[in-house]
C-alpha cells in the first residue's frame, strides 16, 4: 500500500550540511544522540521510499536568521558536526538574501537524482518506481530580498517575489504557509518556539496586514498562474479568522488547507487558563494554560498554533484538508504550559475568550509518567495521542457532514522540521508500522468517544494515501 505525506522538510538538512548538497537520499544519525531524534534524518528520500511513500510535498524553507543567531542553534550545529558552519555564518551575516537561498534550494531540489518533481497531479505515475515530489514554501520570510531595508519596501518585495514564483510555475507550488517562527509582513504568527524563550519569537501586530490580504488574493486568483493554496499553520487565531472571512467573501471555491496540525480539543470561545501576565514595557502577554483532557488518559495541546473546534468546522465547510503532524509536543505530549501572544491581539480579542474559571473536571494537571517507563509502553502511549487528535477532528466533523469527515484527513508529518517524532514512527520508514498501529488502536479509542467506525481499513488507507491523492486531483491539476 502506497503512502502520501503532504509536509516534509526532506532536503533541509542536506542543504545546510557539509556533504554534497544533492545527497538527500542519505539518512543521517546525529552523534552524540543527545537531542532525541530531532537532528536525525526523519524523511530522507531513502526513508520515504522504505516507508512506501510514492508522493511527498517537500517544503522549501530557509531557516530564519533569528533562529541561527541563537546561541542554542550555534551550539547544536558545532557539537553535531554535520552542518556547514561557514555557510550558516554567511546566512546569518546576510551574504545571501532569503530569495537567493530559496533559489539555491530550488536548484538543489532539481539536481537530486531518482526523484520526479511534478507540476500537476496528471504527471503522477504511481506504477513507476521513482519518488514523486511536489513543492511548497513555508514562511513569507523566504520571499524577502537582500535590499529590503524598510518594512514598506519589504512588503512590495515579498509580493513581487511571490508573483515571480507563481507565474514561473516551475516548480509549481501546491501551497504556501505565510507565517513561521518570527514576525513577518503578512500576518501575526502563533507562538511556536519549543525550546527557547526569546523576544525574537514573540508574535506582533493583530491579524492580517493589508499586504497579507493582497498576498492572499494574489495566491488564490488564477489570472497570473495556477492558484497557490494558503496553509493556515503558524498563523495566529485572529489571522486565521480574518483569512476565513476573506476566503468566504472572495474565493469561496478555494479550500482551506492545514498541512501539519494537532488540535486544541476546545472551542476558542472557552480557553481554560490559570493566569496571564503582561509585564510593563513588553508588547507580548504570557498565558498559563490548564490542559484539556483527551481520550484514554491523554491530553491536548491547547496552544493556539493548533486547531480549535471552530477551525475544524471552517476547514470542513470549505471542503479542505487537514494533515496530521507526528510531533509529540503538538499532539499533546511534553507540553509547555505557557504560550505568548501579541499584546495588541490579546487585548483586542483573546482576553474575551480566556476562561479563568474553567471546569476542572475537563482539565488535567499532568502526564501519566508511568506510561513513559518502557519503550513499548511509550510507543502505545504516543500512538494514543495521535489517535486522540484524529478522533477529536472526527467528532467535531461528524456533527456537520457525518462520516465524510474521515475523507478530509491525511498525513502531514513535518518530518525533519525540528520535531520530536512519536516513538512508534520515528521516521518515514516506519509508516507501515504506523498504519498497523492506527488500525488496531483507532477502533478501541473511538468506542470511548462514542464514534462508530465502519471499514476501519478503508479509512486508515484513506488517511495514509487516498484522501491526499483525491484532494490533489481536484486542486493541483
């Protein structure tokens, strides 16, 4: 059985590495292995092939300079020894613009042997042995130019550069993710830094900018090239809500795609928090969460980078697609309870949605450490968190379209995107193992959720392959 993954960073580590930059087939294991599997290869092309992946959406993404400047990133790069330190230093010192780095990544992708980069689903040949690749971009910063000295100038450069890639259409972009880890000219981003607290990563502004709205219109219209879908991952909730309204009013036929997601398990109108703090002089607000309970003793990650129930409903009504991530933290394991919001966005919107008197019956104070003792129990426990996220989407969606909600789920692992993968699927090579686990555990947990599953084998096959393929047949022709 073939598989499709709609969000992988398969070429990023080789692009930043010392070795020949066309060697994205080799799988790298970090030594010493002190950072779990974050620095190991998770979706090299050989791992994808071993995992029976026939088609993968490869993300074109330049690591933000703000990330590379951080002492932690520099320390990791040096101690691991695989990365091209002079090249990283040149990126930090702006020897290359982000636009130049993006072009270098595109050229890097084109030179890789044994893959077929396709610009339409009609070019997909499932009977052939080669791996099929579709391109996407994550982060508007990839479109910045070296000469962008002012925000106004940067706005126009982003719009012009994006128009170039859209019109060129080679490789043709399936989607673009406007936001990522740091401030950008299109929208407020959702706080996402997993390791370091630093003002650099704090969200700013309030929702979509005027440039962001122009950008979205440019992406979704079909007069200057094939439409490029908007991936809502990393956008703040307010940015998402404003995008939903714009799409409904101007582009109702364009579906919403959320490519590498977990869910909060809650409505944004009732967010359980224990406290929030806004220190004088700071333009961000810290929020301490109460953690929502899930199925089978699991928990959700309530950070706003994940989907609220209303997000799920909006995607379903748009006939969109949700890619399920394989990151432990996003799925609800090892949660940092504190998230940060733009002060402007918090005061205008979030403060009205925070519930300091949440029902303690629906929240959990900690994770069951007994479940984390052995490797075997870890694997089952981690799989439960994945199933919990899937089944919550199904539960929300069934109220709207019945069991057809299963057709809107697919795999969007975020492998090689600095994630800590779940134990029973450490790399793309483990996708057959993941499929087997879903077949076993989803029906067991669905019973607790009050969900009746018909033809579990068909539904899991759809998540792993057919749902993404059918979506591409409609929106990547």
